[in-house]
C-alpha cells in the first residue's frame, strides 16, 4: 500500500488543507493486509488502486469553498473569530425590527424562497464568451486607423457625407405622449396598412425603409363608365309611347349599321364576272409562245446596223478653262446678291403688312385653341369607350328591347329577357377590367359511349 500512503502524503502536504474528518478509518485500512496485484497492466490501474483519500480531500476542499468561500487556512483571523462584548446597549441597537406577522410573530421566509436562495459562497465562473466581440481585431484596427487620420486632420468620406448633408426642416413638433384615458387623442390603428414615418427621410432612404412613391396613374380608374348602367326609359315594362319609340329608333339604327357592314363585306368578296376565264382566253393562254410573230425579223434588223460601231461608249468630261471658271464664279456671286436683295425687300414689305400678319397670327392661335379643345373632348369621349386590351375587339351586347305588340301591362305578364351573368361579363369588358374573350372550343377526342343501365332496361 505504498502508493496509497504516498497519495495521502501528497494530499496532506497541499497548502491550506485542513482535514475536518477523522482519519481513524484510514489508519485501520492501512493496517489491513496488502493485496498483491500486478500494477503494470493498464486494466488494473483503476480497479485495484485506492483513491478514497484523494476524493475525501477534494470533497473537503469543495465543502470549505461552498461554506466559507475559500480554504480556511487562507482566511484571516478577523473573518474567522470575533470578540464577544456581551449584549449591546439599547441605543446601539438597530432601529429596524423584523417584520412580524398577524399574531406578532416574526414572519419566516417561505419554503420556496429558501429553496431558490443561492447558498453557495463560490463565485460564479467568469463567462468568457460574454466578453468576446465578433471581428474584434478588425474593429480595433479600424479604430486605430481612424485615430491616426484624426491626428493628421483627415476627415473620412462617410463623416464628410454626413457633414455635407442638408439639414431636415422640422416643421412638425414631436407629438407628446398622452394618457390613455384622454378622449380627444388621435386614433392610431397599429394593424392599419399605413405606418407613421417619423424618422429622418435620408435615413429611411438609405436603409430602404421608405415606401416607393405610388404613381398617380394607379389611382385612376380604367373607365369612367358606371358599374351598372341604367337603361333608357323606353326599356320599362310599361313605358311612355315617345320614349319607347326613341328606344326602337336607336335599336333600328344599330341593326341598319350591322346590315351595311355585312353588305359591304359581301360586295368586297363578290366575284367580278369580267374576270371569269372564258374558252377564248383559256385557248389564247395555251397557244401563247407557240405561234411565231411576223415582226421578229423587223425587230432584229436595226440591231445589225450597230454591229460595226462601239456601243455604249463612255463620254469623257472636257476640262474647263480658267476663263470659264471665273465666269461661273461671277454668275454664282450675282445669284447670291440677287437672293439677298430679294430677302431684304421682303422684310421691308412686311412692315407694311403688319396688320395682315397680326390677323393671321390671331387666326392661327384660334385654330390651335379650337384643336386643343377638340382634342380634349376626344380624349374625354375616348375614356368612355372600351380599349383594345387583347387580340379580340369588344363586341357590344345586343339591345334588349321589346316591340310594341310585345309590351306587357303588368309585371306578372312581363317576359324576362337577356342574362344577368352575360350582362355583368360584358360590363367588365366595357369598363376595361378584363379583355374581350371567346368561349374555348372544346373538341372531344373520344366518342361518347351511351349505355343503358339494367334497372332502366327492366322498366322499358
């Protein structure tokens, strides 16, 4: 047991160690018989080595640290001992008295408070991670560089931008926080779509927090037409005679317009009888080029006369003499002088035509103003018309009108016309909310197979 004794001696020789427990059991264990074990093998190191004394020493050290905050041998005498001078005088007694309960007894702390109370005097270990800062070296290097530039009098670019920034005019005062029970305070919905931008506009712009300005065109309606158009008075179930006749006249004009368009299309697609091929024209086209013409020899005769001479000879430009060039320059100068003299005379004549010029200018202004008014009127009228949103053109719905003999005298005898769904669909197209569409053409690939059920076959 020599190694055990050596461990105990090492533990007892540690500075500041006071063994608070009895060592009678340890002495008895030393006097016991020694067990022979091969300690050269690693598997016997922990199995046959007695480390109870080391654990006791460490447990004693931890107990001292928990109860006294450190080893007793390292404590000063003032912290371990005190001088008992008897009962203190009444004047020296503390003014504060313990809190008493209902029956005059001292109020004891609750059990839950005693459980949660920190009873260990060991200081909390220092959290190294709490003092670490990301990119500490980089930030320290930037700070040192900034100090060097400040010592030289150099202003950084970011600080220069902040100094050159235009100050914001603070016209509105900061709103003072008001009490919740104040009835006249401004109502603000925290769940509303709009937010209060009280920060600096430049800050909001740089941090991408400012809202994009909404274009004014998005607030405009695509059409000025109402959602539900009221029909003319002639469309009532018991209309006035004249209003009903006016509605019939309008429907008649629409039908006449459609008929004219159909007739025009028929005329354009009609075949001209003069362009129809006859037997003579077909025969002449077939024999064309087969019959030799008599005038071929006469046409070839003039070409023989030019066989001997040069055909298409290039004519060379003759070089002008100095006298001819001087003459051309003099004529050009005369022409320029005549043009300048004519311009001066025209300007002089305009002085006597000021009245006519003023009248013409006024007429032009009136024409321009009239065109502007007409253009604005056309633009306003265009707003009420459906635009071309797709490949199809808007086709207006047929007018729902009843003839004179179809009018009913009461609502009970009135026959319904048209479809509400189709009317709403056409209204959306007319107001440029959706594009004109056609019903999708469904083509069935497989034939439909009809089969009679057994129950139906039994009945029939």
